[in-house]
C-alpha cells in the first residue's frame, strides 16, 4: 500500500508541475508567482513521496506532516489563488483537490 500512496502522491505532484508550467507562460506577474508557489510545492511533494517510498515506515507522522505542509498546502493554496485571480473560482474543484490531498496525507500517515 505504501507504493500506491507514494505513486499517487507523485502523480498529484507531477500533474501540478504541468499546471504550474502552463501558468509560467502568462504575462501576469501574479500568475507567475502562483505558478512558482505551485511548482515549489509540487517538487517538495514529489521529494517527500520518493522519501516515503524509499525509507518510510508505517505510522510515520513526520512524513505525513512534511507532505501536508510543504507539498499539499502550497499546491492547494496556489490553485485557489489562481482560480480567484482568473475569476473562475470553482469551489467543487478545490474541495475535490483538498479531499484528495487529505486522503493522501492520511495514506502517508498510515502506510
């Protein structure tokens, strides 16, 4: 199960790296700032997922906390800011992203 959680977290991070790369093409400095935040969170999340896959132990709360604070929080916040800035704030989209992030953090903590 640890492999599944780590791979899903890596895919979550890689998907948001692609989204951040698309935002870097914008002429709006606020969009590029949000993209930098999202990219930073994505890189840290992928790194945490790799560390969890290689060295993780069941019940490792420090990895879960690291993933939540350094990875998922910046990604979700940057996505929210991007939607708000563009005027296309879709609450359901952000709720689903938040639920996926919370489930992955729980997965990190349990497996």
